[in-house]
């Protein structure tokens, strides 16, 4: 994952599925694990937060002051043939 732009993004006030969030330490994505379960996946370490039953609960339990939503793109690197 490559962060496209790290500047001028609004502070996070709620989570939505697919959001890419950056704080001072890591970048993570908000994902839906099952029909009624959500988690934040740390994209650098590949570690998931505790699974929560709603996006509101996930936000309440994992939100850190200073988080910013960022634009990101998947970059696939491979050997040239």
C-alpha cells in the first residue's frame, strides 16, 4: 500500500469500511470481518485490532487523537520478465 498524500486530510470523527487511517505510528484499514463484525488492520504489521460488533464501538475502542484519513493505492511490485 502506498500513501498518496499525507497532508490536509480532516481529522477522523467516525470509521467507515474501507477507510485508510494514519496516525503518528502506523497506517491501518477499517474492514468488515463478517456480517456484523469490524476490525482495524495494521497494514505495516498485519495485525488486527479486537473485533467489534459495530463501527461505532470500533471507533470508541481504537480511535487515537490525531488520526487522519488518507488516500492510498495498492502497489504491486514484481520482477520484470
